[in-house]
C-alpha cells in the first residue's frame, strides 16, 4: 500500500492530528495532516509567486461542495459575505459546480466552515479519495425533467458521503472536539478504513444536453424519459476521467463507457456497487493509476458489467443509445416552464470578483438581496440567476450594466466558451499559468479566427496549468495543457458535445506562439468544413495523422 493508504488507515476515520494541529500557532499543517485535510475539502498551498522571492506563505483553498450547483439566496449571501471576511475576496465556481475560497489562512478555517454549516453548506468530501460533489444540469430550461432527477442527485450525495463524524468534530464543534472520543460504533460501511484508492466523480446529464461533460466522470448517469416525459430509468456509464500524470506513460484521459440501464429504484444501489468495485479493485500502490478508469481498461466492459451484476440484486439492462445535440450553457434571458425567467451569465474562469473591468460580486449581491432569485452554478463555471419575475428583468439588466457586467453575447465567442483551471500562483501542481493567461490566449485565438473569416465560430478552448486536466481540456475542441514554464501541449479535435477525446497535435509550444500555430489550421478549416461543421468535428474528420505533419511544416516555415 502507498503511504497515502497507510495514512488513511491510521487516521481514525480521517481525524488524524487535525484537532491538535489547529490549536498550534503554526500557519501550516504537517504533511500527514494535509493529506487528511483534503477529505475535509481543504488544500494547503503556498503562493508560488512569493516563493520565487524566497518567501513561503501558507494559505488554504476551501472547496464547498454544492450538489448540482443549486444555491439558495440565503446560501449565496452567506458565501458572498464570507468572501469579504476570509481569503482573497473572490468566489470561484469550479468545473464541478463547487465554490472555492482561495488564500484563506489557517486561523480562519473554523469560522468559515462553521458559518457555512449554518446555511447547510460544507466542504466535507469535496476533495479526497471519496465520492466528490455530484454534478447535474443547472439550467432550468428543462425543469420538469430536472425535478424528477433531483431526488436521486440528493440521495446519491447523501448516501455516498463518508459517515465519519470527523468533519463535525474538527470544524463545527471544535471546542467540544478536544475531549471528544471516537465513538466505538462508528463505521464506514461503504468505504472501509482506507476509503477509495483515489477520487471518484459522479455526474448527471439530461438526454441530448451534455453541458456537464458526463463522459468525464467515474460514473455518468443519463435519465431516460418516456413519451409522457415520465422518468423511466437511467443509463449508467463508468470509467471516465481526464487526468494524466507527467512522466507516467500509462496514465491517460479516458471517456466513460455505457454499462447498463436500470430502473429508477435501482439507481442508488447500482452506483454504490460501482463505488465498491473501485474500492476493492482500484490500484492502491500507485496513485497515478488508481482511478476507476484503469480498472475498466484492464477488464473491459464485459468483465466489469459481470462484476457489477454479481454485486447487485436487481436486473441490469442494456444501456440506451445516447445522442447529444448540445453542450453549451444557456446565456442571456430565457423563459422557464413556470412562466418565470432566468438569465445565464458568463463568468470567465468561474471567478466571481470585483476588478477594474466589472464588479460582478457586487452586482450579484445586489440582485440576490433585492429579488431573492435562485442561483445555479454550472459545470462550465458559469452562473444562472433563476426564478425571476418578468417585471424584474429590466432592473436586473440595469444593475448588471451599472456594475460593468457584460452579457455573454457581448463577449468574443472564444472567451464565451472557454475554461481554465486556477493553476499559478496557488495550485501546488501547476507547471505553468492557466487562469491568469486565459484572456490573452482567448484573444489571440479569436484574432486568428477573425482573420480566417470565422469570427462567429464558437470554438471551445480549455486551458490547464498541468496535465491533471481540471478544466477538462481533453474533451475540448482545442485543449491547451501546461507542460513547463510557458510551454503547452496542444490537443485538437474533441467533440463539441464531449463524446470524443482531443488528440495531441504539438508538444511544448510557447504560449505566445499558440495563435500562430493555429492560424493555418483555421484557414484550412474555413475552406474545407462542411456546412455548420464544428472545428472539432472537422479536425477529426479531416484525418489528424495526414494533416499534422503538413501543418507543422507550415508552422515551422
Ligand atoms: Fe492545478 Fe493542474 Fe488542476 Fe490546474 S489542472 S488546477 S494546475 S492540478
């Protein structure tokens, strides 16, 4: 077993020395404690910019898991208030519909998590080797279908949470916890003493709309509705995961395979059984190869399904055929089924903040205070303001305009459909920049699209600071993956509906060269595409292996 496995086993269900270390004046936790902190949704980090000048300043990233990205007005106001009290005065929407606080100091942790607890939010199991925040379609466009899957989303989120009382003891009842004894009867019936070998992600998508990138999950769930719109069951996919590890050749991104179709009442048991397959057969000696996808790789779908069948007492039917028409978040104003309205706002890199261009945080606070709408966070790091009465639409538009917040339609298409992970300066794994350079990368790519006469083309661009792929670059039409300082690998040809991986086009391209590298490709795309063909589909159809050497010669020339 790896060191991480032994640590989990000896941790008394994820308690370790967290309580004791919280009482010291040190601004950091010990190494073993930082491993356990992740299960509590907390990453210890240092500012990599400051580190260059010899200063090592510790801070913490806190991830608040929000199933399906559904946030009540009270919760949003609390999240916003706390952004002024801790961290860097920003809220960051993640690609899994969480909210992250960055640059929180150690002495602020308990107060933050207690305040979250008061509005029913927590960071428990938002990271670590457990089932993390479960994603789902946030858009109210298909509210009646969404309403039918919501109970299953909440049940999965509840049932698959670790049962240990560690989080409550350490963060919520901190004073009492000093004398709190581990209840002898506490068990982890699903996870056992060593939890899972690695993280486990679950996501729902509605039929035809893959806005959540359902194939990138360890378990993807797609409901099936009969001709009356009534829920009839779920197709279950397994074995997706987009991360790769530098220097580990066997690691690779993988899309989930369709495994089976189950009746609604059998969903939770099926998903829990898949979690136990990961628990029992995932690699516990090498964390780089420990995701469920490597079990699928080794076994194939047939053997995996046979093992699953042995672990459940209900029938597993053949999966339904899935087809996809869209994957974009709905921007701008839309009418809901209930006669109210929602507006989709583009949040670049998911960062809700006030800066020189716009005061998005202030605008959202004002809107939530005045109109009490629901807030929905999307898996593409955007935000929807939902449940708005017709008469308030104008006022909301005015507040947004007064605060300099532009509607998505006013932004260049590339920026509108891009994503980036946080990377430098806070992420310890980052090899180079992502979020901070996204606007300039998007601008450069947009210029080349404009030059090729493709100014309205909504090409997906996703940038990460390392191959772990947190912003899902490997399913994008253009994936830009950091390799070392200012050098990126370029992946091209992902499907715009998330059903095909992009393929490596070029390694170690300088950031400033990315637009030049793409320029001849866009020129060819403009000439050779079929009507309404997307960039990713064209690239895939045009034959990567034949085209790549020609284009690289042009780039070099
Ligand atoms: Fe950090 Fe890499 Fe994830 Fe970006 S992709 S947030 S650099 S681990």
